[in-house]
């Protein structure tokens, strides 16, 4: 998939919590957890479930850095 | 159709204000940082500040001309001026405040601005939105040929502001007067005005429709000032999400809660660009042709139909994006906000 977002991380879904409209999907990416807030409709249309392989797409301009 | 024609030079403390524009019966918003000279433009048109040079005219009626040595006093200029904090007389009721502008049409104006029931109230008893309508009624009571609004929404809290802004927009469209408004907020400018002029240090650096300013900013400063895409359409709720049918027929989903006539706000950096429709969780995929690619420092503004995306220069180069090719602009429903427009 050619897309302008520069960060595309492969991971595995570890949790899906759905509300009325929104859903929170946690993804394990190489031992680190990434949380995605997407609509419940998107969870359903992608058929997302625990164990699915997914790509986490993050625009470079959306990433904040803090010095540890 | 009357045209307001402004071409003025006003020396100020740290720079010289120097700008020109012609305005048919429509609204122009002057946007820029504090101290850029925006309010001076209004003061010069109203006759409260005297330019060193230039000309101000409405149709054939010349209000100021350095060449012809004309400088009409403020009371001889048919201007309706609404001040930043409205400047209503606190000791007079609404009716007398409006009558102060001119006595003939008070009842008509109170009715038109939906404040007739407040005729006996004092300004201190009114909400921010009501005070603004009183100030507008007083300005209109002078039967102005030009309307000037100085930061018309700055006296309102954030929640009241969006409602009042939608009402003001409708009113300005009905009035069809040449209107100049000053604001430091690009979103206000995009909602209220037909054209937006960006003023920096006394200079009009760019004057265009708000969507063309977002797609094609003349400088990094304009790019940072002009925040968001603003698309218009009609929203209804569908399974907890707003489904907005845009005026061009496309549909956009938003987690915003407004319904009815709305503006959809999307920041360019929330939009990703791809060649094929990605199979991802983003609910919004708008296909269109790239109409322009404008580099601003290390980023590129990519205009796709009426939407503008922002990517890094690196990303645009990696993809080899070109004008004229068809691409898909994708953005999340959570990346949009809805503004009531009526």
C-alpha cells in the first residue's frame, strides 16, 4: 500500500474495547503497546479481533517525542 | 452594486501600513497577529485615523483622497462600525442604544435582529450574543453603505461563539453590504468571510478565498496561520456518528455532534495521501485530482479537489506525487470537527 504516512508498523491486536460510537484497539508492536482510538464502525467493517495482524499507520507530524 | 475601494498608506510607530483592495457587496476578513495594523484599516475607513496618502471611496462617493485633498469627517461617512467589546451605553436600554445610531428604523431593526422583546432591557442584562445583535442594530441604524466589524466574536466565550458566529454569517449574507471585519482567528475568518486577507506588519501578504489560502499559502507564516480545511454540507446522525453530505455530493463521517447546516473542519496534517483507497480504519476516503503541490519549508501542501493535505517533502518525493494525477485523501472521523453554520 503506497500511502504518504511514513510510519507503518507491523503488529498484533491484543485487545478491542468497544463503546457506543468509539472503540479502543491495543496493538503489540515488537513488545511495545500502541493504542488506537477508532470508530466502532471501523472495528466492525475491518472485522478486528484479538490476534489479528495489522499495520499501525502514524503520520510523522503526529508523533511527539519526550526525552527520557 | 456599490464597491468600497481602499488604497491607503498610514505610517505607524514601527512600520507603515500600506494596502489596497476593492470590495463589492461581500465580506472580507483581515487576519493577522496583534499589532499587524488590522484595526487601523477599519479606523481609516471610518475616518478615525487619517492616512498620509491614498484614496477611500464608496462607488463615486470619495471619503478620502490625498490627491484631491478630501478628508470627510466620520459623521459624513456612511459607515456602521461595531467595536470589539460592542461599546453599548450601559445606562440606556436596548431601544435607546439602537436609536442612538439613527431614529427612523428602530422597530424594524429590533425585529430583524430578533431582539424586539429585549427593547426595555439594559445591556448588562443581556447575553454576549444578544449584546452583539444590539451593537449590529445600532450600526445598521445609521443606514451604512459599508459595515466594519472589529473582532466581532472576541467578547464571547468559546461555547457561545460558534452559535453567534453562525448567526452573524447568515446576517452578513442577508445584508449584502461591503463588510470589512478584523479577526486574529482564521477559523472565524473562513466561516464569516467570502475572502480572507492576511496582514503582516502593515502589508497585505495574501488575499484570496479561505480554501485557496490553505492550498496555496504565499509564505510559511500564511501556512501556519491558515489552519484548517472548511467544507460545507448538511449533517445528520447515523449510529452515533454525524454523516455529512457535502455540497459537492461527497459524504464525510465525523465524531462531531452537530446536525443540520455545518462546516466540517479538517487540518491538512490529519490527511494522508495514497494512490489506491487504503483498506484501513479511517472512515473518510475522498478521491480527487491533485490540483496543486506547494512546498512550504519541509512540508508540501497537496490540494486534492477542495481538500488540502499536508505531507513531509520526503513523503511527497517518495511517492512521486504530481499535479493532475488521481489520489485518495484519507482522514479519521475523529480528526474532524463540526461547526454550526445556521
